[in-house]
C-alpha cells in the first residue's frame, strides 16, 4: 500500500496519511494537533492498512523517527495480532523482516532494535512448529555483527516478557534453550575472544562488539541454561573484567550466570569459579585505592554472587575450606572499604546479608562440620565486629555538617542494617563479645594519653545497644561494669548522648532484674529529658524503664514526676513525645498506693487543667483548638497506662488489672469526675469541631479500655452527656465511645439499663441522619455499622424494644453496602454476618429478613456483578454464605427471581453461567472458603475479566 492510503481521522473527518500524521506528531507546535495525530496513529497502527504503510515508512530516505514508527507498527502487529496473519505468509514475512534488518544493520539503533524485536516475536509464534531451527537459521543467515547480536539478545528477552500462554511459553523456552550451548555460545565466545585480542575499535567484530556480546550472554541466561554449559563464556567474562570498556557488561553477565537458581547443582564448575574470583583481588584493591566506586561495586557484586548464593555448597566441600576462607576474606575487605557510607563508598552495604547467610549455613551443618567451621570462623566474626563498628562510626562534626539530609538518612538506615548484623553475629560469639567491647570501652575511657574521639565510644555503645535485647545479658558479668562506665563518658555531642540513652533503654529488662543499678543511670535519663535535642531517645528510654522496672521505681517517683512536670510546662518536647512521657508516668504510678497516685496526679495535672479551664473561656481559634487537643491527649495517654494493681500477671484477660478492694474509686475515675463539668463546658463551645469532640471521646475510650469494670461510676453521667452531644451534632467518635460502653457494660446488671437506653438513643439519632442522606457522613455510617455489629455480638437483647425499628436498621445496612468507601462496606458486611444467625432466635429479626432478604441478596449480587471493588468480594461472599446457611428455605426462590432478570447482575454473564453460580452457592453451606472462590470466579465473569491477565493475580 502506498503512502496515499488513509483512515478516517479526527472529528472533522479530515483525510490523513501516516506521513502527515507523523509530521504533525513530531513537528507541529500545536498540542491539539499532536494529540489528534497520536490518537489517529494508534488506530492506524492496529488497522489492516498498518501492514502496508509500515513497510513504506521503513524506506531508507525517511527520517529515523518515521522509520521507527514503521518498525514499531510491524512489531505491534506481529506480537498482538498474530492471528491476522495467514500461515502461508509466515515465510514471506520472515524474509521481508530479515531483509530490512540487513538494511538497518548499521543503524539507526532504535530502528534496528524494533525490527529485531519484530522478527523475534515472529520466531516465538513459529517455534517449534513452523520454524523449528529458528536460532540456527538466524546465526547462519546474518553475518556476525551488530544485527545478529541484537537479534539474539532480544529473542530471550521477548520470550521473558511475552503474553504467550504458559504451556506455549514453556515449549518455546525448551526449544530455544537447547540451541544456546550448540549454536549461540560458540559464536559469542569467538566474538568475545576477538574483542579481547583486538586493539582496533574500528574492527567490526573486534572490541566494539564486546559489550554487545556480553549483553547477549546475559540475555540468554534468562533461559536458565545450566552453569556447566556456559562455563567457557563465564571464564571469558572474568577475563573481560580487566578491560574497562567491557567491565560493566562482564560483571552483569557474571552475576546473572553465578546467581542462577540451579547453579548450586554444578559443584565442579563452582569450584573452578573460586580461583577466578580470588584472582580479582588485585583488581579490587586497585579500584578501592583509586576511588573507583563503580568498579568496586561491580567486583563486589561478582564476589557476593558466588559467596552468598553458594556458601552452603562451598562449605560442604571441606577439602577446599582454605580457598573458601580466602573468598570470605575478600568479602571482609569489601565490608571494610575505607570511607563513610554513603558519601565515600556505596559498596559495603551489599555485604551485610552475606554474613548472616554464612552464619546460618554453618549453624545448620552436622555437628562435626559445624564444630570445625566454628573454630575457623569465630576469629573471622570477631574481626567482622571490629570492621562493622568502624563502619558505623560517625564522621567528624565538620564533615557530617556538609552531608545532605538524604545522605544522613541513608547512613542512619545503614547503621540499622549494621545493628541487625551484629544481633545475628552475637549468636556465634556469645557473651565473649560483650567482654571484648567492655574492655575496649574501658581502655578508651581510661587512656591517659590523647583524648578519645567520641565516635569510637559511640560505636561501641551502639554495639551494646544492638545486641542487648537479644543476648541473654543476665549471664554476662560486664553489664554492671558498663553501666558504671556510662556516667564517666564525657558527652559533648548529640549523637553520642542519643546512643547512651538508647543503650540504657535496651538494658531496661536487665535493670528490672538488677534494680540496685537504677540509681546510677536514672539521673542521666532525667537530665537528658530536659534537652530538646534528646527528646526521642530520652523519653523512649524513660518509658522502657517505667514499663520494665515499675515495681522498683517508688523511691524515684518524686524526682521523675518533678522533671516530667517541668518539661511539660516548659513545652520542651513535641506533642508526640509528650504523649509518650504521659504513658511512662502512667506506668510508673500504677504500682503506687492510691493515695500517693492521687497526690502525684494532683501535682501533675493541675497546671494543665487550669489551662484547659482558661481555654474553655477563650474564643475558638486554631491555636486554641490545638492547645485543647494537646491537653486532652495528655490525659488520654496517661489513662492508657495507669493500671493500678500488683503486676501484669494479675490481669484478668481484658487488659486491666484488678483494683485492690476497699481502696475507693480508681484514680482515673477521680480525675474524670473532677474535670467532667469542664469537659461539658468545652463541648458546649466546640461541639461543631470534630477534632475536639474526638479528643474528648478518646479520653473516655482509653479510660474505659484500661479500667473496664472500675469505670462503672462514670456510666450514668457519661451516658447522659454522650446522648446530648450526639443529638446536637452526630459524630463518629461518639458512636465509637458507645461501642466501647456496649462491649464492657452491656451485660453488667448495674449498668445494663443505662447502656441500653444510650444505645437505643444513638440508633434513633443515627436513623435521622440516614433519613436526611448519609452520603456525606461515611465515618458515621462506618461507626454505626460497627456499633450494631458489637451489640449483636455482645447482647442481642439490646435491640428488643418497642422503639427499635429492625426494618429501618436493615435498610441502613443495605445503604451502607453501596458506599464507595471500603471500610464502611466491610463494616456493613460484618453487621449482616452477625445479624443473620439470629433469624431463628429473634422473631423480629427473622421477620425482617423474611420480608427484606431478597433486597439484601440483590444488593450483594449487584456488588459482585461489578458495582463494588474486587478487593471486597470476600466480605460479600461471607454475607452470601450466611444467607445460605440461615435462610436456606428462601434463598433458592430469591436467586431464581433475582437472576432471571436480563443483564443482571451484568450483561457479560449468560443464563447458563448464572444458573451454574446459583447451583454452586446453594450446594455450599459448610465452607466459607469455597463460597469465596465461587464468588471470585463469578465476579470475573460479570466484569468480562475471566481468563485475562488482569485476573491472573486475583
């Protein structure tokens, strides 16, 4: 077809040609013209005329971008519209493509590549039936040059990314991979030898082809060709590492070859690779000394490909233990590369996983070999610890100040990786490691000569911090000495001070068993608490100590409270750290006598309550809102952890500790009663502010979760306030608080009537919200569904009342199922899965389900048919399962009536498919999992996705 052929184009029905459209796409400055031309070309590319104009566009006198479009159109037609090509035209098409590839063998590169991809796509569709010797024919047809190498490179890549059916892909892979060792690898080896021996870049098969040869080799490794069959090319790739122009491709090829999943099966070949890797040592040292980060990185990848992937295999060859030890020492050299990561080097981080792998492989060996290798490698791991602590050291203050924020963050992550590695290493080295570190720290702190750089001290403490929580430090006698040394450290740096804090925090469990040592470290923590630069480390450490050591903190309570109160009033810490601090104080106060707790609470909370009283009188401003929310947050976090009782072992399973009898109301209740009127006053002013209302509700939610039954005295006044608050402005947080009260007190004979009245009131108000239109309140709908679910679980009698309209609640659930918000839909599904089992036991529920159940089924089927996201199908399947289980007499009728409607629930499903679905559902009343699978299958059919790649991962 000549270039006058046209398609109907844009909305103005302008006659277009491919050349005109391409000219507009590439050269027209008008963006609208470009967009129109692009759309037209996309249609033209897949049209029948595309076969003809593609060849015209590939004329040698066209511009490269025009030629590229022609080549890309051909590739698209072959790969995606193969069925349009008659079998008798396969050979002619192959010949045409081969001829064009020969024409473009010298470029442009982008055109050559697309033509090669097109011929590769053709080969994948014709191997092994129509073109069984495709690879051999290509090698014979084309001279050994860029075109042939490009063809051989893209062939495995196209197979790897093709959309061929899996059975066909496996067939083609087997056929192609057989030709690698016989037809392709000898060619690549010959060309690579020529490249290595050639000094003339102009020689066509010389050094200029070297990178292309190695890239082609890497591509063929995608076919998982056995390592033994590409051994010669692997060795040639090792030699190529010594040529700078071949280094990058050679290192990539080696990593791919050595890392193949089944390479461990070829032990003899792996043993030959060990000397080849060891011979890279001089090259590696030269790259490090010259600051060649790219070469260092590439060589390390090759070393690790062998050492990390095949450690177990090589360890099993005990006759070669010395050569593998030499390989391990090369990894050690890479771990300890001079300079600071990530500024001076980017390689050492690659090696950290190796040390864990090696340790695991040694530990899993039989006893005799394990004993032998532990003797060999314990000294290596002690050396590794020294290297890791060296690499973990901070740079000088002046140097660190020049680092970017990204570099500092990458260094922080790197130190975390080192910490994880040290944690694993301590399994091999045991308490002896702590002893070594303690000796080094002692020498650093007592050295009479020049002062020690703080970085060395910090690194050793970082090591202690890394392993303190995993090693059985109770069996180590160095911890008392370490805690004795810490106060002697001269701290002039934030990083060092942070690490000291985190180290003390890591030893909190040890301190719980040795409380006599608290007096030495607690003053350090309290001192750090006043430093805003140490906010995170000091507060988190205090919280750990208060959690682990609370039975022994009574003597220190006054000083802890004094410092905490001071820093809170001075607002030294950010809001999140203030919350942690209040949690720490709640933990510390819990074991104290109630009178003492009340005294401390009076001192601690009075300034904040006074501020809250002042804020209640002030106008509504953003600053005042933040201040109110902050103070309410302090109360919430304090009440979260303030459990009075002897210890954690006496918890009753609900999370709370039993209050000792005869000691009066719980301190939290005392505080809540004192501030209750103030809270009511705040709500009166801020009732329309959802954030303030949520903060108020959170105070009570945290309290009731902590106190459980002890919260009882608050129920009457809280229920009254909650009902009034929700009537004024319905908000989801009020429903969440009601849900907690239902959970704890619905069965309490003292408060069940009050809770039921509150519950029915919340229902009535929420029904009014639904009547007005709930779409703008998905949070209320979600919380309401969760409240109903909780009530059904806890005590279904809550619904038994003259003013409780089950039909209205049922319809609220139906509306909620249609919300676009996933969490709301999940909550609604949960409501129905709890409701349906009560059909037989609660007549009112049974009647509603009898009358309205078909609507529920219809809503479920609409969702499955495509109205809801596929990620929610399991939730809808659960509802369907319970309908079948508890409404089996009705379900066959409902299914028949609902599914007989044309195009319901989707136009994609046939009456036969709908009937099959019905029968499958009706048969399955036992297994939820099977119902979910049935629904998944049906929803794909309904969406027209069954059998597509979109459904593959579903």
